[in-house]
């Protein structure tokens, strides 16, 4: 009977140790899962921020494109007016100088807008690269 009790007691102790080991493993898995969840949440917020920035950049690019179209039309109009004025002597000279100045100002404005557009495109590319990097990190994680 003592032998049976010793055998049962030994199996009981082994089962208790296995349960304790499994509980430790379970706790480690829970901690790892919690850390992964936190990392995923942080990445999700980063992605949301990047997406918002991309929408802002897209809106800026659309505004710049509209401004460029308007500027191009205005330059074309000014060139047409300039051609029409070439036939009117002194009046032509006065208006021509004025229109040339406006054309130069429009071209200067166009250069500034193109520089803003280029800067916005670079920002867009940078944000898109960051978003892709976050997506790749998330896929690898």
C-alpha cells in the first residue's frame, strides 16, 4: 500500500510540476502577446499619422497643380496680349513693358510654385517610403 501511495504521490508531484511549468509558459506567451499588441498599436498609430500626412500632401499637390494651370493660362493670355500690342507704337511700348513685367512676375511665381510642388513631392515620397517601411515591418513582425 505504501508503494502504491508513493507511486501516486510521485505522479501527483510530477503532474503539479508540469502544471506549474505550463502556467509559466502560458504567462510568458501572454507577456509576449501583450508586447506584440502594444507594438502593433504603435505601428497602427504611425500608419494613421502617415496616411493623414499623405492626404494633406495630396491636397497640397492638387492645389499646386491647379495654381500651375492657372499660371500657365495667365502666361498664355499675357503673351497673346503682348502680340496684339506690338502694332500700336508708343502705346504698345508702354503696355509691352508692363506686360513683360507681369510675365516675368508670373514666371517667378511659377518657379516658386514649382519649387513648392517639388518639395511637396519629395515630402510625399518620403512619407510613402516611411509608410512602406512600416508596412514591411508589420508584415515581418
